[in-house]
């Protein structure tokens, strides 16, 4: 059995690392806030004090961290991933970041003789717990193949998308679409209420036709129940929209709708809703 490392035990990392431990792999974990390692220890994981020690103890180290700043801090910081790397070791960053961040990490890992794969994921808390994520990998192909047994325990579908940056971009594009859809669903529900319509009936009409999708059903129901328990933190959705709009700038692609959705999510963060689920954007839309 290969020895794996896991950095970042937030909403996603906790479920993903747990699936690796349950599958029988030897897993060493680390999290910035150490109390979050407790559930993994209970399952049989080892704990390290700093990321460097995780990398030293592991053949392949996985990470899933908040954003580009967190991904870079854990890689480049004191006691970070780079300090533990040596020839042949693998680093798989599953955080949602921009392609530039991913490429900087990839180059630094290669400079230490290590190998790098980016592998952001589609799916949320429940798929992370159930091992049914969609994994969007790119980078070092032999490392991708070696990491496949772990990907298969964390996800139901894994795609290899070629050179580093392609996984990051695929993830941002998919989430940009999700953020736009979420914003319009909220605007429709808010407008419907002001128009004197039943919001349940708006969802019923959507569900009956070509617009039906699991996100509208799940998040629409949550909004009506005023259940904003965090599955996907709103602040991360805004980060993804921001990074997608930046990608549009970089490539000269107009993104009117995504830019508008980004403003809505920014407003929601300004209202203090960042730690709530992304569907709490409804509260900002409704005013
Ligand atoms: P989360 O619950 O907020 O967890 C974030 C993790 O990053 C925590 O382990 C946190 O440590 C760590 N972290 C943040 N800043 C750090 C820093 N400066 N140094 C070291 N560690 C740091 O987020 P999540 O929902 O698991 O999401 C993680 C990533 O997956 C994000 O890129 C997100 O966009 C992406 N994603 C999330 C979902 C979802 O539905 N939740 C779905 C797909 C992709 P602490 O515990 O110490 O704060």
C-alpha cells in the first residue's frame, strides 16, 4: 500500500482524507487548525506537526486548501511542502486556484526534483464524504497514474486534462456557470415572491421541464427552508467567480453575466455571509 499525505482538513479535505484511511492506505494528515485532525486520528490516520513532515512521510501528498494564497502558503511557507520534497515524491494539489498559481507550484516542485499534479474537484461536502467527486486532473502523467488508486477512492469520475493549468481552468469555468445559475435562481425566487407567486411553485415549474437540475432542486429547497448550513462556503464561490472573470480578462473573453454574478457574491460577502452556504446569496439578492 502506498503511503499518502493529506494537507487541509476543511469541509472537503475531511471527507476525502477519511475515504483514503477507510480504504486501508497509510495516511499522514495535517491541518492549520490542529483540532480538525481528531476525526481522522479516530479513523487511524497519523498526524504531523507541519506540512514538511507530511511530505517526508509520504510517497504522494494531497492537499485541498481554501484559495491561491492558502495553496501558496502551504507550499512555499516555512515548514511547507517544498521543504519536505525530494526526487520522485509526488504532490497533488486539489484546491481550486487559478492556472498561474498552479503553474508556480508545479515549477517549484519540479525544481526540488518532485512531481506535480493539479486535481481540483467538482462536488461538495456530501460527494466528498461519499467518495463521489469529479476529479479534474492535469500535469505529470506518471504521477496521475500512480495517484489513481487514491482518486478512485475520492471520486466517481476522474479526468486527465493534459498540461498543468487545464484542470484549474476547467474547474473555474464549471464553477463560473454554477455561480451564474445560482444568482439567477435567487433573482427568480425573489422576483417571484414580490410578484405574489408561490416560490414552491416556481421550483415545481423548473423541476418539471428542461431547466431541471440537481442544484436548483437542492439549493432551491434549502433557500425556501432558510437552511444555509454550509456545504460550499459562499466566500469560495466568490473566489471562483473572481478567478474566472480574471481568466476572461487574460484571454479577452467578455463575461458580462459572470461579472454581474461576481458582484452579487461580493455584495453577499460584504453583508457577512461568506461563511454560510453559497445559497445564502439569496439573502443579498432579496435585500
Ligand atoms: P474550508 O472548509 O474553508 O477549508 C479550507 C482549508 O484550507 C482548511 O483546512 C483551512 O485550514 C485551510 N487554510 C486556509 N487558509 C490557510 C492558510 N493560509 N494556511 C494553511 N491552511 C489554510 O473549504 P472547503 O470547502 O473544504 O474547500 C477547499 C477547497 O476546495 C477550496 O479551494 C474550494 O473552492 C474547493 N471546493 C470546495 C467545495 C465545497 O463544496 N465545499 C467543492 C469543490 C471545491 P483551517 O481549518 O485552519 O482554517
